[in-house]
C-alpha cells in the first residue's frame, strides 16, 4: 500500500469537519456524515497551471492534481475529455440564446459518465492494495466496473437485483465479472450489499471507496471550463439520481476559481429529474431543504433513486448558486431524446432526455433566461435504453423493389419541399 | 416383555447420545448467529411520527438501540439508529420495523446505483 498522498490532505466529514486518514472508509464514525477528500490547494496551484495542462494528453486525468489519487492513475487512463458540442439547433428548440452539450454518451470505454468515477475509484483502490473490486448496480455503474476492472486485471463482483433484465446483465458478464443476483425487495438488496461491503476486504466502489469515487464527477466540470476557454458557463443543467454529480460539478467550478484558473462569474447549477422519481425536484418546488423518499416509477431507470443520498447537498448547491430544479414526464423525456437526436445527432439514454427536457422547462419558466447560455450534461448513451423509445419513433416505410412505388412514397415530401 | 424392555433401553440411550452429539456447541451457535451492529437510517411516515417505535422495538427484541442522529418534522421522521445484538435478533427487529411501516436503509442509504 502506498504511503504517498499526492495532493490529498485527508478525508473530511461533510457535517462536522472531522478528519480521517486517506483509507477505504466512507462515513464519519461520530455523526455518520459522508466523508469527502480534502486537498492541499497551495500545492496544487504550483503544479496545475495552464502551461502544464497544454502539454498533457486529452483525458480527464490531465486534471489529476484535483483527483484523489496519490500517484499516476493506473485504471481508465483513457477516460474522459468527451466533446463539448455547440448545439445551435437544440438552442432554438430550447428557446435559449446558446446551448452546449457535454456529451458523455461517448465516454470511454462504456459510454457513460460512470467511467469517470469508476476509473478514479479503481485507481485509488489499487493504490490502497485491493485486488478485488465490487459494486451494486442496475446498469451503467456495473458495466463500467466490470470493464475497467477487466482492463486492469482486477477481480470484480457485481451485485444486482435478481429480476434485472437480461440485456443489462450481459453488459457486465461479457467482461468476466462475477455477477450475483439477489432475490428480495429493493431495501433488502440494498442492506445486504452494504453488509457485504462492510464484511469483505474488497474495494466497493460506491460504498467504502465512495469519497474517492464521487470526486471523479468533478472532471466533467473541469473539462467544460477548459473547453469553453476557461470561461465558466452561465448555467449548467445536470441530471440528479443521488444528487452527487450536481454537487461535484459545483465543487469542480469552485476549485477552478480557487486556483485562479477561471474567473468567478457565479455559475448557476440546475438539477433535472424525472417526474416518476423526483424527490429533490419536489423538495425544491416546495421550498424545503429536505426531501421525502419516493417509490420510483419512470422510464429513466438510471435516475430512479427514491432516497437520494446527496439530495440534501444538491438542494443546498442549487440554493447557493441561484439554480432551480424541475422534472419531466416519460413522454417529455422521449420528446427531448428525439429533439437532441434530430437537432444534434446525439442519441442519449433516458437520463439525457431528462436533462434536455428539464432545461426546456427551465427556459420556459424563465429560470434560465432566454438571452443566456447553458451547458447540458448528457451522461449516457441511447443504445443502452432502446426499450424506452421502442414504438415511439415511428416505423420504416416498406416498398417493393419498384421505382414507381418509391416515387409515390416520397411525392408528398417533395411537394412540401418545392413549396 | 421384559426382554423387549431391556433391548429398548440401550437403543434409546444410543439415540439420545446421537442427538447429543449432533447438538451444536456454544461455539458453533455463536458462529451461526454472531453478534453484529447494524447502522441504519429509519424513515418514519407521518402517521408514525408520534409513536414510540424505537422503545417498542427495544421491548420486543433483545437488541441495544442507540440513536445517533435524528430529524423529526411534522411530515417525516428520520432517525439514524445503531442496532446491536445477535444477528438473528437484529434481522427480526429490522423485519418488524418494516412491517410497522418504517423504511429501513443502511447508513450508506443507496448502495444500489444505476
């Protein structure tokens, strides 16, 4: 196990501020508050400069001083630096002056933003001497852990509810992960996974490695800022499941300000949810700083967390930055997925539909002023949720091998075009 | 009859001995039902907010209850509870809480992610 700590100082409780050693631990023993990585920003300031960045490869690890690894990363070294697409046609659909899409639907290697958090968790797990990694997941996280562990030669366990669809299981099995289905209702599975995480000496990425894992999300904010030539966006819309991504995007922007890499232009962060699972958005609308747990019922399965662990902190960030939250129905999610595909050629999964659909609502309600600029965080690929749009995107026309039939078919379209 | 009785006695003794042999030792019992501490978030729906559920739990099951954090409003009650006891008792206590209508999650809250 490495004794080095790199640019990290300690793990710190978000509630009481107590500090803990940089080990695989995740809650404060005093008040059970979540632990977060604290950094030595003076040391980082000397190392992370724009000149230094110019010489580094285009992956998320170019910001490695602000990521919780002690030495050079060893897992997922090619992750990140996904395109930031200027989305003029989508901006018109949204009704806003300028829109950008941060497209993690093409993140490497498993086509979701989870590759960011997993590569950080696994790199740190290796530094701490683990040879087995694990997670409890119903989708993107499982795929990413399985793939990144395979490429690093680590053993992996993936825990899933036993009734999960076969397609989602295959996406983890293919990488040789040991996939364990657990029978029982959601809370039982949840409790057992927490127990397993506590009992075995494994790096459970979203349990004992969580303080490191969650920090990976900040890289999305760093990249957005650099891709906008070090100007922080006026507005950022992020999807909310646990609420962690939104809080880390905010933390990422604040760190860049602290290091003098970007000016403090008061970036506003907004949160998007699906109406069928909207505890954070509902709390925001009610003006409360706590949320009521809900039973999820939405096509946006990757955001279906009824008791969001970081919900309280996400609400706090939105309040602090002047951000807002809204939610969209299943039909609005599909419409937004289609709009993003038709306007920008980007096929996102349902979570991306939630982000785009919610952004449209926020523009319509004036929470994002029409004359402003907005960055939308698209976190996963549409190929993973084909069932959500099946039967909602029309059918192909079918003709005999006859030119006459083809011409009859397209005649109405041609008439419209020549008008 | 007498001969039969005589023959039956040793057979019963042997059977008793066999039962004794298969009875688990205290060590085996402890291994099968070890002591454990569960760290849980309990969520009380509105109708249960005024009920002394944690007290009831401690009366019904031989577990040590330790409230580590709590936030109770008119709408929802959130209690972070440590439950210490034999694994089976802790399991039964959690099942009882759920039957009572309290949602019980690990202190990590959501371990299962998408």
